[in-house]
C-alpha cells in the first residue's frame, strides 16, 4: 500500500511516497518487470517512475524513418503475451503499440508516474530503504522503497554520440542526428549523406531512398550485414492452427535456438560465416568488387553486433541506384557537402550523423550507499543483474547477441524470486559480496559506442555468479534455479538499525584482484552469523 513516510537519513520531515518496489523506466524492460512482479509476487506494492510523457522507452524516443526491430519479434516480445502481428521484423510504431497494450492489459499503466525524471537514489542501512530523488514539472518529488529495480536501459536519452567534424559549422544544409529526428524533415528530391554503417544507418538508407534524389552511406569501414525475411510463413501456419500462447512458445524456442546456434558458429567457425554473409550480399548486388570494397569488414563476425536487413531492402536500394556506399574518411564538412581524404566531395542537402549512441549505466542516475557515492565502474556485476556492495538493487541489461527481452525477462523473474525468498526468511537486505576478480568488461563487443563507455559500467569476472553470460539457455537454467544465497550477505529484518547492518563499502566492493583468504573468511562468517539469526 502506498504510504507517506519521513525521508530516511536526511533529517527532512517532508513526506515521501513509499512503495515496496520502485521500477525506474517504463520501456520494454520496465513494463515487463512490472508484469512479472504482478504475476509472480501478487500484492506487492510498486510504482514505475518514467521521465518521459509516454511509455515505450527506446520505441518512444526514436522516431527516424524506417525504425524497426533488429531482432525477431518472437523473442523481442514478452513470453507471457504473444506477438500476433504478421511481421516478425516489426516497425517501431507496432512495437510501441504492443508495449502500451501489454501495460494496459496487465494493469500496469496506472502505476506509472510520467514526467518523473530520477536524479539519484540513496540507500540508508538504518532503515533499509532507498530514497529516490526526482524532478517533475511541479518541482522536486521524493520516493522511498525497500527494493529498487532499474530498467532504464543503457542509452543516454539526452544526447547521442556526435564526433567533432571539422567545418561542420560551414554546412548550409540540414544536419540531423537520428536520435532527435525532426518530425517536419522532408528529404523528397534532396541529396542525403548518411554518416555511419551501423544498424541505424542501414535502416535509414532504404527508408530515405524511397523519396530522396539519392542517398549515400559514408562509412569509415564496413560492417557485417545479414538478410532476414520480414515475415515467417511457418509462424503464420502455426498461429492459424495452434492456440496463440502455444504457437508463441514454439516460435520463441525456434528463434532462440537459431540465433544462439548462429552466434556459436560465428565465434567458432568465423570463416564459414563470413562466406555466408558475403554470399548474401552477392546475391543482391552481383558485383564482387563492390562487395569486397564495402561489405568485407576487417573484424570477425559478432566482434560487433550484426546488422539485420529485412528482405534485403538496403541492398535493393543500392541495386536500384537510389542509394550507394562510399568507404572513406572525412577530411572536413564543407558548405555543400562532405570532402573526403581521397579528395572526392559528396554533395549533400541533408547530412544525417548516424554516428552512434552514448551509453550510460543505470540511466545516468547517481547512487549513494550510506552517504558514499558508488562508482559504478568499480563494482562487479552479480549474475548480470545486481552490483557488488549495493543492497536491494537490480538492474536490467540484455544480450548483445540476441534480443534484449530474452534476458530482460529472466531478470524480471529473478527479482520476485529473490523478494519471495527474503520475505520467507524475514530478510530485509540482500547485498552481493564479491569473491572473484573483475577482469573483464561487462559488454563483450568491440563496437565504438561500447568501447567509448565501458569504463563507466560494472565489470565481470570469469566464474559464476560474477559473470554476464551471453547464452540464453544457460541463463534460463542458472537464473531460474540458482542458489540465492551464493556470495550474498543478508541482513535479517530484526537487525535493521543496528551498526552491524551497514553494508560492505561500495568502493571496496569493486575489488581489482581476488581477495585474500581472510576476506573470504569474513564473508563466510558474516553469512553464517546472519543465517543463524534467521
């Protein structure tokens, strides 16, 4: 039940709205987390804090032409609510509508506080509560909760990545970043240069080429592209003859299996996958020299995420002559286009800087534990969903080699499982305590947008539970059946307020090497004492 409380630890008596659980973010992850909380732990009081004026997260933010999913909807959709549309690679508007309808169907919409931007969260061990500071149009507002679930993804919604190109200020045409696409921009009959070669660029090119005079994609180096059908006739037949949930379950398993098998093949037999991807490009373009120049990356498949081209629309635009690819470096931006190092100049009326995203952990909010600010980059991820030394907090991050929702849903199911365990054992606080060396970055990709920000994110070790797997099948078993007490410090509800209830220092939690035997003994001893008190 929602209730006003005095703010813990601040000396401020202003009322704060209290909930058992606060979920930050009303995107695909946050709505899924709320639905799972209702299903798996009925009666839990929760609220969702959303900084925007609508739900949907990524699918509300990005409005550029052609925006669509980069994975199939049978795995991107929630397992508990079947995807019923014909397209398996769906348009952004359809995904947005699906999220909204799911929130309405499961009674989640009325729990969302729109226009509520979270600034920071502070944990107070004396009360075993988080205090969440927010800003709204009506001014600051404060919430408290016993457990915090951060489902804000890892994109910086306020800014995309924008390199400093010499001469940009001289350009007399229209400059646009896809993250902030103007609703009134019309490219009909205009020359467009798209800078970039990632998923956004290959999505924009065919969409813009439908009306533009010509679209040129300018890339420094090639990316791997794969062609997938936008719809699946097998799925259509299954959904015609089987109940919707059963068909969805079968299709989800099929697509997960195919995706994971392809990823494993790419990592173990990269030359074979390179040959397959090159063959797809040749099938559409029928020009070996063009494919070798513009579609033969120097890195291995899945060192960076593969870009999906539904029905080969990107290749088809090139074949029609309405689009082209140039592989070169920018010398400078001119008044009328882009001058390359080779000396060539690309004329442009519109330049689209599809140069990537800016990443930030936990939606950019600051975290304090007992007055000490947590440096997220020095923490270690616990099961890929909690942070060392940070109590009663879960965060959501998806796979880099499969759809986001596959892992987001596993996290959404783990949290109620942990909360149920804590209630049954009368535990107030659960704090991951590291016993492994965090010697690896959280995200195992070589993409520029990942490498630029990896120091900001928690790190991972090489063994469970201190690693982030990129394998859905192992996670489905591991997160669903794992021992909830492994490497976890628990504080009984009866001990809240005592000096012993203070958690492990976050700065010490992000250890750089395996702890000495005495540290390990302390962790085991503390756990034993706490278990004895339960």
